[in-house]
């Protein structure tokens, strides 16, 4: 997994977001074993306590669960993943719309740009 940690934002929140994205996109599918805390922390270049905090947050959200002798696994269900996808898509759309407004592009022009981009993607 590639990690992208930026300054200016709490590291554990960035870890939560990146792990959540890996789960939602299927890079870490439901039922898969989560690498040990120290291994993930080393990969991300962060303190193991920070990684532990991120994993605990994902557990509290129901995306992971800990098994006493078997470590952690991804436990997110389909409905839960769909809801997270919708929330992320909504946030991205709102941010995109703010940027279009800042550029002075109206809703009609924005919709046309999105349609054109979607058509390029399907070609």
C-alpha cells in the first residue's frame, strides 16, 4: 500500500482516510487479514502508536475487527461500504462544485464538463 502523509493535518486521520479508501476500493477486501501494526507503521513511516490509533478508529467504525489470536481482519459489509462510498463521493462533489464556482463556471457548464470527461473515459 502506498502512503501519502502530508503536514498540516493529524497523521492518524490521514491514516484512517487512506485505510478506509483501501477498504472501500477493495484493495483490502472484506475478510482479509490486516498486517500487524508495526509492519503498517514501518511502511507508512509513522509511529506504531499512531497507526494503532488509526486502526482502533476503523474498528470503532466497524470496518475492522480484532481476533485475540488471529490479529485484525477487514469486516466491512456491502451496505456499510456503499454508504462510505456515497459519503466520499458527496464530499468530492461538494469540493468540486466549490472550485467550479470559484472559477466562475455555472452549473450548466460544470455538467457539460463532467459529461465530456465521462465520455473520454468510456472511449
